């Protein structure tokens, strides 16, 4: 008789989690517990092996109770706050304080069954730089969000060393794909949908500026990276890995790719809010994670945008 493998996912109502849950369900005899502050119906997977629970990660008693329910094999800590409109105290409470409580609860459990704990950070932990960013690049966040996630990453690595927890940290770059609600790409998709079917040409969209070069990675590729890291936990624990495409994409290139997707010309109206520093750039290297796991991205930008465009009409 086969034994169920229990997987625990925080931030179960989020963009990454919805894809990770589907990936984990590909494995036989898997049971998943997903926790979040709230669980929206559209996020709920139609599968009896997925068990959703509403919980507050800043409540240590709630987390202790939930974590003691099963002998976990893998844990993915995806919960966190990245909204720029929140004040600093909320960002630090939801990211740093909640993560420290979570890590301390894990420490107390002393689970022999636990193979891996994947903690999600962000590329915003780094400072802007012209060269390609690696895991050894200077860490100097320029936002409260970036600092909060860097403290989570640093704390997780300390817990891994001090208490021998199988923790793996990741720093994803700009995540895009089906299910995305925030960021420039979904914003463009929403504006295009509002004008569909296209009558007046060119199609007009409004953006803050055309400045900036970013590294975009499909969420489905990112989830595959998380999964492969957890499978290779024995050689990856205690370290940090970037998840990125290793390609820089300007806003102009984004618009051109959207034109390919919709097969119509697009006119961009900007607010001329370009950075005084010039063209800020965030491009990562995935060489380290490729070396340890064999992972590399598979989705092209046009494939990702095409899938996102199709999803807007479902």
C-alpha cells in the first residue's frame, strides 16, 4: 500500500501557488494543504487531494496547529506581500515577521519526513546594475519590499545552518503568464481587451514610460524550477538560486511582441516619467540553477503573451 506524500503550500490563493498546485498534483499519492488569508473560488483546484485552509501566518498558534497536522515531505513558503501601496509596517509584518514565525514553527517540529522547504524571495533584493546579475551580485534593495524579502532570505539561510533545516531560497525575476493580475504585461492585456474587437487603429495603450529593461520569466517555468529544486534538495539546501530567463526585454520590445500576438499595430501614450538615471536594467543569470538541477526556461515571450491573451477571454 502506497503512503500519501503531504505537501504544504503557503500563499495558496496567489499567482504562483495556483500553478504549483497543479504541478504537484502530477505526482502520484500526493496530498496538498494550501493555506492563505482567504481562498477565492476561482483559485480552488477541482481535486479532492487539495485541502485549503484559511489561516493567518502572523498568528503563531494557528501555524503551529496546522503544521502539526501531517508529516510533511515538501513545503513551499510562497506567502508574502508585494503591494507597493501598503505602508512599510504592513510589508514587514507580512513578509519578515510572518516568515520568522513560520521558520521557528518548523524548527520546533523536528520533522524527519521533511525533504525540502522552498522559500521565495525576489530579484528586488539586488541593486540595479548594468551587468548580468548572479547570486554573488551586490545585495542592496532600494525598496521596503526588497529589504523585507532580503531579510527573509537571510533568516532562512541562518535557520538552515543553525538548525539543519532543508531550506532552499529562490529569487525569481519578473513573473508573467496565465493568472497574472499585476504588472505591466497584465495592464497592457487589460487595455487591449477593453478595446476588442479592434475598430480604431492603431490600438492605443497608456504606459508610464518606455524606460527600463527587465528579465521576464513564465510562471510555469518558475514553478518547474521550484519543483526541481525541491527534488534536488540534498545538494541544494542552504543556498540561493535565481529563476530568470537571462534575457533583457525593453518596454518597446514588449509592445512589439503584443503587436505580434494581436496582429494589429499599437500606439503607446506615455506620461514621460522616465528615470533620471537612464535605462535601469535587471537581467539575471540562471547558470547556477541549471548547473545544480538541469533547469532552464522553455516558454518564449510570445508564447507567454499568447496564452495570457487567450485567458483574458475565458
